[in-house]
C-alpha cells in the first residue's frame, strides 16, 4: 500500500511538472518574449525620436557643446550644468526652443525684438552697464574688451545673463523670461562694433 501511494505521488508530481512546463512553453515564455520585444521596440523608437543630429552652422562657434540634439548650457562660474527653473505660468516660445537646438539667437537683427530688448535693457541692465553699454559697475558691452571665454558666443552670453557671472553680475533667470533674455542679447549686439 505504501509503495502504491509513493508511485501515485510520483506520477502526480511528474504529471504536474509536465503540465507546468507545457504551460510555460506554450503561454508564459512567448508572452515574456513578446513583452521584451515590445519594450525593446518602444525603447528604440523613443531613442530615435529624442535624438536629432544638429549640424553646426558658420554662426555657431566650434566650442558650443551639444548633447542629444540640444545645446549644453553651463554655469559661468564653475562650469557645472546650468539648471533651468521655470515659473508655473512660463511657456517656452518657439524662439527659445530654436535657441536650445541651434545656439543661435533667432532674434538677432529683428527690429521688433531689438526694441523690446532695449526696453528690458534700460530697466534691468543700464544701472550697471550704462545706457550706451559703456560700463560702470559692469564691464563695457560696446567694445571687444568684454570678450572672454564665454562671452564670445551667444550661448555664453545667455549663460551669464541667465545664471550670473563673476563680480556683481547677478542671475536674471528667475526674474526674466528666457525669451526676454534673447531679446536683450539682440539689443546688446546693436551696441557692439561691427567685426
């Protein structure tokens, strides 16, 4: 009797094991493989959609850094990645998005943007840089003496205005929309001598 029970138990275990592996091979393994392939395909599609090749134009200096199709912005003082903090009601304009991708100020030479930039400059910048950009507390903006490792590119100038710089140059990123910073930069370009 004990031998018969032992034989029946062994047969039952073999049957359960066989059915279990048949279930795995028929349903579980194909579904895991399908899920894995779907995940891989989705990941590949995501990577392709978030990767763009940016061709540098003659307007963008070679030392402007790009990563994942966008400009890498760095803090002027310690070269750490510049973190953008957005106000809850802030929206990025198409011009700011373009600047993120190209490193070229889309407002350069735009007369309406230059007028708006002048108005913001008079309110925010003239106390340190003077009305004509000649410099008081801040450096002169109307000659090439202010050129430095960052200031010779539009990206570098944006980094300094947004994140602050050495000395008394405070960060305007929390107080001024990025679109307005680009307009101020377009105005400052009109103060500088032609190269």
